[in-house]
């Protein structure tokens, strides 16, 4: 056994040792700081590494959600293609007793779907990154819009409640005969 190990070897050995435990190994933040201290890693570097790790985890989660969105969008496109093209071919067969003109929309739509499928399963490159950024922006705008609508609903509910309570107290005080 060597006396010293490089960073990659340390990571691999610790990963293997934790997997041999047979159970998930969770450590507290203070234990992580103790380990970092033993390795001579400063608190600043540990905090920066934690932040980088958190950002990487969020980016990975965003990529997984984006990929799931793209797959769902592709599946919906395939279903629409099948439904519409089936209707077109059926109409073509019923009206002319042959498949003639319906071949062209079927081929065109199939080519569009093949291109969409290729883009869906292309998970790297500049076009993928650009599409991911657009999707993230749309998600952020949607979340902001939902927050504004939620706040507006709360304000409207509060003002409605106040108006209702004022109307009720106004009716109670109005005891004069008509």
C-alpha cells in the first residue's frame, strides 16, 4: 500500500468504502468541516466548494427537468401526428378508395417529427445549451407570474373579507324601520 494518495484515489477509495457499508452514509456539516480541517482545507474553500456543488446539483436537476419536458413534448407530437395522419389517410381512402394525396402530409409530418426527435435526444452542444437557457427563462418568468398572481389573489381576498365584514357591521347598525 502506498503511503500517500492523490485526490482521485482518495475519492475512489472513500466511495468504495462507503458503498461497502451497505447503507447510506450521511455526515453532518460539522463532520464535513472536521474532515476538511484534517485535510488542511480552509473554511473559505470548503464553503466555496459547497456552493459550487449546490450549483452543479441545481444545474443537473434543471437539465433532467428540461430533458423530461422535451421528451413529453416529443411524445405529444407523436400522438398528434398519429391521430391527424390516421384521419387524413382514412379520409383519403374513404373519398378516393386509394391512398393518394394523404401520403404527402404524412411524409412531411414524419420528417418534422424525426427532426424533433433528433433534437430531443441531442443533449449537448450550443443549440442544446441555448434551448436550455430559453426554457429556464420561461420557467423563471412563469414562476414570477405565478407569484404575482398569488399575491394579487391574497390582496383581493383580504380586501373582499374587509368589505364583507364592513358590510355586515353596517347592516347590523342599520336598525331603523323603513
